[in-house]
C-alpha cells in the first residue's frame, strides 16, 4: 500500500515555497505583523458502534496556519492532519490536507487569486458502508491547483478561472490477503470556466457561468477494457446575494454534458442544482446550508462509467455565552453510477458542545449519527460519541471552523 513518504517530502517544500513567496511579497500595511501564525492541537477519544461491531478510536488532529497580508493582497499556508492511534506502535494517518493560497489586486477593479491543495485520505477498514472483508481501504491522494482573474466594469463583473488536478488511488487489501488494484481510477483533471455577473441591486447579482473540462485516465478500466476519458461541459445561471457580515446566498441551476472519448459510451446529461447560504444575524449565531451536484470518476471499489452525486448539508453554531457554544449539523447525499443500477445513499446528523476551560483549552463533546444504504438496501447505521480537548493559540481558543 502507498505510504506517506512522498507527501512528507512534499509538505516541507510547500512550506519553503510559501515562505519565499511571503518574504518576496509587497510591504505589509502599517500596523500589520509580518506573519500571522495560528495553531491548534485537538485530542479526541471516539467510541463508534453499529450493529454488532464497536470500536474505540483515539485521534490526534494537529493544525497550523501561516498568513501574511500585504498592501494589495496576501498569502496563506495551512496544513492539518487526522491521525488514529491504535496503540503505542500503531498510528494510522486517516487524512492530511495542505493548502497554499494567495491573492493580489492589480488595481481597484482587477484581481488575481490562486490556490494549491494537497489531500490524502484513507477510510478505516470498518468504515460504515464498506464491505466487511476489507482489511485496508484505498489511500487516495489528490493535488489540485486553480487560478482566477476577476475584473469589474460598472455593474458587470467577470471571472476567468482555470484548474488542473491529479488523483491517485491506492490498492484495497482484503482480510484473505487479496489486493484489488484501483489504478484504473487514477486520472488527471483540467478545466476552465467563465462567469459573468450583473448587479441588479447593490446586494443582488444575476449571473451566468460556463465550464469546460477534461478527465484523462492513466489506463483502461478493467470492467470496460477501454479508458473512460471524457469531456465535461456545464452551463449554469442563477442569483447571488451578499449583505456583508450578515448574509451570503447563491442559487443556480443548469445542465452538465459528459461526452466520452470512447464512441461506444453514450453521453451523460445531468441536471445541475447548486445553492449555498451563510447567515450571521448577530455575533452569537451562525447558520450555513449547501446543496451541490457533482459528476466525476466512479472512485475506488465502484463500478460504472461516472459517479453522479447530489449532496445537501447544513450546520449551525450558537454561542450561549462567553464560555459555552452549541453546534449542530445534518447531511444527505445520493450517488448513482452511470452504466449500472448501483446507488449509494448517506444520512448524517450530529450535535456538539464546546466549553472554554481557559485561554488556551477548550473541552468538546460530540455525538454523530451516520447511515449508509447501497443499492436501496437496508441502512447500515453507526453511532459515534467523541470527547476531547483542543489546545490552541489564545486568540483562537474556543473557536471552531
């Protein structure tokens, strides 16, 4: 199975690049520090159970972020990991994320922005929805880069964007020692997009956007014996509202066409629905909601020529007083796999408390419910109770994303 050796060499290089970019950036504004450093270390103990299976998972979640603001923009480097500790000599990296981002204002109406992301993820072998005979799930590594150019001309605003990404899937290992190679899912993604908006009012913007992309696989699918290379074309139109500091909302609808390079596959036409809402009526309450549509690779341990997913999620946070906060979340997703009758439905819900013990320590308690159904079969349910503490820079203690 792939190890984290390559990513561990890459992360210091990302950090070095970030430091060089920051050091070479424009002067900071008067009164601004040269760098702004935030850090957080969370220690969690999670008890998860469903059906006849139950397990205890000690988790370590370190996070660090370095940022610099300049007169015309800024740079930021962030990294975080989720490590499951099974014993003194048994630690497994479940997730690793690192991101380098920056923005720069050419003038009052023109801007540039860019972002580079690295992500590693590996589900636990007994993760809800996985076959019972999986000993080690696939390790998925992804690198994505994107850039955007924005320009405002009166009531019109224009955004041009481009992206490139690489996704690699490690093998799946089963209890009997068998290994399933997921390399046929390894692929490159390239894309470009254009968005044109018109300010109907100072708060409301109507927009239309189009995207074109191409997904290039490394080798042929073992199920179809040909590569699943495909071009995607998407067109959306919608409305966006922004009331600074209080409300940000957007809703759009459109259509996506996936056209395969192999002429034997039929085109896939998918209706697109996307929406998001962030509402902060005061300093104590924050509410967010999202709905999205994605069309992409089937993924490891899945069949079909494409995965079409609809995802809905909502979360809220209420600051009861200066030392206690209450959180809640809910989610639903449904995925179908083109060319098959397979489907997957996931339900999630959770609630949590944050108790500010002192300037650097926050105690946390969470309950999470998860249920997965494959091919419209019975739900596979998991309950998770998590207790822990978060150590953070004093200015950040008690705050959660």
